[in-house]
C-alpha cells in the first residue's frame, strides 16, 4: 500500500501486462515454429528416408536369403535322393555278387560231378572191354552201370545248361548294375553344393 497522502504510482495496467505477455508468447511460438521448420523438418525427412532405405535393404536381404535357402534345400534334397539311390544300387550289387559267388560254387560242384561221371563212364567202358566175352551177370551189371552213368550224364548236362544260362543272365545283370552305378556316381558328382 502507498503511504497516506502520497499519490499512488501508476504502472502498466493488468490488461497491458497480459497483452505484453501474449505478444512475447506469440513471438516465442513463432521462433519455435521457425526453429522446427528450419532444423527439425530436414532431419526428420532424412531420418524417414534412412529408415525407408533400411527397411528396403532388410526386405532385399530377407528375399535373397529365402531364395538361397530354397536353392540349398532343393540341392540338399537331390543329394539325399542320389545318396539313397546309390546305397540301394550298392546293396543290389552286393546281392548280385553274392549270387554270382554261389553260382560259381555250384558250377564247380557240377564240374566235379561231371568229372566223376566221366571217370565212371571210362571205368565202365574199360570194364566192358575186359569182360566183353562174358555174358550173364556181367552184362546186367554193365547195363545197370551204363544206365546210371547215362542218367548222371543227362543230369549233369541239364545242370550244366541251367548253370550256363544263370551265369549268362547274372553277367548281363551285373553289367546293367555297373552302368547304373557309373551313371549315379556321375550324377552325384555333377550336383555340387553352390
């Protein structure tokens, strides 16, 4: 309060102070907007452009990775299929080799039997020549032995023909199997991972 008797001092009125504060506030807001326009807008535009470029690069990387993964999966599947086929062909080859060994063993047995039959025939013929003059029981024994020999010879001939056919068939199968293995091995060597 002013002392009594003294004239009150007059300053700017309340409305004037409010108007001055409003003007100052308007000036500050205009300065802030100018700062935003001049400084922040270009930076935000650059940040938006950089973010869009990063998203595009990430999308390209994702697309490229997915393509490479699909190619790898396809090549891996082909390699697995070829390995499976190769393993099956190897098992089949081993089975055929075992069959060929068994047939060879049987062939040796048939050869031994044929030699034994030939010896018996030779012995029978020699016996026939020695005892040509005597008839009776020797003729019957000789006829019996000759018949047995002839039967063994026929049996050996049939077995020999059958074995020859089997050996021929297995040789053809082995040749086809070897061709298949060569083709599979060449195909497997041609499909190399990228």
